[in-house]
């Protein structure tokens, strides 16, 4: 009986210290409290130092008159505008150079990455040299190369190099015709957007049809006809409301047209060519990661090398390429802050000028950090959506 009573007794509880769940909660609470105390100490110390040095704080300075000009602005700006508008100009300039650089770097990177796997010895070696050169040079030196070694040695405006379509290039930048929109030009834009939407619909229906019946549809040429043909029809129907302001040579400079200044060109080209060298290696690794049996199976079905690469290899390689590709996009966006070295008015340069004029260091730095964080999170979110679309889905 005594032994049965002993067996019926509940087992004694162990110490709370030995309970993994309690210990985990305790560690998390201590870590959270430590982080809160650290942030509070930093904020309190910063406020105390600002008050001791009699430095103003807050974001009211954004409404003050800037008093400085910006050489390259995508929106209307003058020295009479506020600091807030000046920072907005820098944000837009940063976004433009980042977006243009991402598009160009992706195109060059994919071409070079595929070229490194070419059976043509010359193409393969040229692509290898490109990757090894640009990948092993600091991006700041690449910017200096384009700015001082290429663009600054171009001819003066009076001796501008004439390019096709009425364009010119000289030491002051690249000049090309500027579009002048007339009444009814909105129809062209509407037709272009409609063409893109219809192309997407056609591509989706064609994919569904191919999955169901195995029959292919000329999606590419249909999309080209829609995206190009509809705006042309709208252009004719609206009475030709589009004209072009062509750049013209004068005694000392070019007049008319649209000018892309050398600071933007050097930064854009440097970031594009530098980042493309890393993207090329990512693409090459992604293609190498696709089983060779996929290529052999597609060849056994009678496909040629071009369709095999486009329809079989690259779609599977994208599942490997996209995650590291996102990191390169983020690096390109952050590397755009090197524009300050050549005087391009990006966010870092303009916020630095605001900091020097107002004497408020904390707020401009917080704005810069928030903007770069926002751009990076937006890029990551877009790439995560693309990655989810490319991921394998179990049936």
C-alpha cells in the first residue's frame, strides 16, 4: 500500500531556473529592458547636449528659406524655396539615379553573365575581363574614371560630337531632343498605359492556353504591336500633338533640347557598370545551378540553344538569382551617396548643405537615414513579390 501511495504522488516540480520556457522569457525581458534603457540614455544625453550648446532642435527649420541653388533638379526649385523642398529635390535625384542604375546594371549584368558562359572564346574572355576589372575597383574610383577620365576630356560645346537623332555630347553633358506636348497629348499616354495593360492580359491568357493545350502564342510581337501601335494611333487621331525641341549649336554652347549634365552621367554610368559586374557573377552562378539535364532534355525535344536559354534555363535560374540580386540593388542605391564626391546634388549632398547652414545635425541625419531605409525597404518589398512569383509552387 505504501508503495502504491508513493507511485500516486505527483512528481516534484523542478527549479524555475531549469525551466527552458521561463529562462527564455527572462532573457527576452532583460534584453528588451536593456535596449530600452540604452535608447533612453542616448536620447536623454543628446537632448542635454543640445540644450547645453544652445542648438535648436525639431523639424521647424524645414519651412525656412534655403538660400542656395541646386544645379540639377527634376522639379521646379529656386533659392527662395524652403529647406524641405531642397531635401525633396535631393530625394528625387537619388531615386532617379538609383532607378536608372538598377535598370541598366540589370541589362548589362545579364548580358555579361550569359556571355561568360558563351561557347565563343572571344566573347567569353571579354566578359571575364569586364567582370574582373570593374569588380575589383572601388566604386568611387569608377566614378572618378567616368567624370575625370572620360567626360571631362570630351570636346568643348563648339566642337560637340554629333550623334544620331539630333543628339550631341560634349564636356558639358549629353544633349538630346526634348519632347514638347501639345493639346490632346494625354491620349498618347492613355494609349501607352492601355497597351501595357493589354499586353499583360495577352501574356497571361497565352500562358494559360499553353498550359492547357501546349500551343504557343506570339506574345512578344503582340506586346510590341500593342505598346507601340496604340500610342501611334492615338498620336495620329489627336492631330499630331507632339513635337521636338532639337538642340542647336551656338558660338559657345548648345541651345534647346534637354541636357543631361556630366555629374549625373558619370554617377549613373559608374554605378551601372560597377554593379553589373556583380550581377553578372550572380547570373552565371544561377545558370550554373540549373541541372544540365534540363538543357539536354530541352535539346532532345528539338529546341535550339536560344529558346532553351530563354524558356528553360533562365526561368529556373531566376529562383537562385533574385535573392542576391536584391542585395546588389540595395548596394547600388546606397552607393549613390558617393555623388557628393563629384558635386551631383543627391540627398546626401543637399542634406549636408542644410546641416551646415542650419547647424542642426541630428535632424538632417535622421532624414537621410529614414529615406535610405525607406528606399531599401521598398526595393526589398518589390523583389520579395517577384521572388514569390518565381518560387516553385506544389500542386
